[in-house]
C-alpha cells in the first residue's frame, strides 16, 4: 500500500520586485504534484524555471501566492503548508520536512561538529532535564555528528572550526550531514551534489537510496544526469508539472 506524503494543487507563485518599481514576476502557475512515501521525484528543467522556488514554497521559506500544499505530518494528520501559522511551520520544519538548501547558512563561531549535531539536540529539548542529562545528550549528539563528518570525508582537523571559511564542497557536505543526521518523512534536496567530487557525490547517492528504502519521500533537483538516473523513481519537468494532475 502506498502512502501519500505530499499533495500540491493549483500552486501559484509570483514575486513582486519592489526595488524595480513593483514589477510582477510570475514563476509558478497552477502547479500540481503528489509524492508518495518511498518515492524519489526528481524535478528537471532549465535554470530559472522555478525548481528551487518550489522547494522553498514547500519548506515555507517563501509563501505561495495561492494554491494548496497538503502535507501528511509525522502524526498522520494533514496540514496545508500555505495556510500554516508560524509556530506550526517551526514544528513542521522540526519534525516533518528536512531541507538541504543549495548554500549553508553559516552561523558564526559554531564549530562544524556542533552545526551537524544541533538538529539532534532540538529533538531532545536540551532545556529539559538536569545539567548532567543535557551534557550526556550533547556528548551523544557530537558522537553521532562525528560519524557523519567522517562518512562525508570532512578532515578531522576541520571539525572544531566554524564552516564559514570552508570550501564550497565542504560547506555542502556539512549541510548534507546536518540534514541527514535526522531524516524527516519528506526530504527536499536542492542540488546536493553540485560542488562535490565523484567519491563524495557517490556517497550522497548512496545516502539518498538509503533514505528511499526507509520509506522517506524525497523531492530533489540534481544537476548531474547520472546522479538523477540513479536516485529517481520518477522524473518530472517543471514545465510539465503545470496543470499535470
Ligand atoms: N526571492 C526572490 N525574489 C525575486 N525573484 C526571485 C526570488 N527567488 C527566485 N526568483 C526568481 O524566480 C525565478 C526562478 O528561480 P529559481 O526557483 O531559483 O529557478 P531554478 O531553481 O529553476 O533555477 C527566477 O527568475 C528568479 O530570479
Ligand atoms: Mg535552483
């Protein structure tokens, strides 16, 4: 039996460019898309067609102009992301949707190790419990983060440094580790292998296949044709998504 995870209907997004005299820029028009658990849907299409915008709308970094983004939450209740309140969105990003953005948002002074460990600590609500319980949780999260940094071939000499000065590919791998350390039922991946060498791209492909096999629903954009062929259970072009029920 297949379980639907995401059901998008009639999604529209236009940007209003206030700095350019209020120019109206339509990007997505009447887009429909459904994704089941265990699927890896790859969005194809030329640059500038709204692929990244679609992922940002689902993660609600951007708010839709109109339409519905129905998401089955971890507790099996459905919610429309377009209508969700800010507290609901924080909860959705915590528990229901994981997102690997194209660029790492670097937090000054936080080490690579803690950037990767942090999503596990959200889950354990570090403000609860006594000091020793919190220290134990932190140490367990750091141990897990070390495994991910090693898996993604980040040299140990970098683990204690903030990623601000890392190379593009190193930052991308930190970003991937930070998201995949705590997979959510729906994972959004925006060109996760774009600046990676072959060995690391292969590792990321294997991690995506593992996500799929555990029943996660994956929606991704991949620059590399070979990567696309390996991970996709279904490919859709962004232009075809418009009005394709
Ligand atoms: N925050 C924004 N403000 C204004 N225009 C934007 C914004 N984000 C994206 N766009 C525009 O939306 C279009 C689609 O962009 P994007 O979704 O990044 O395309 P893709 O990922 O397919 O290359 C582009 O024309 C881009 O300039
Ligand atoms: Mg893009």
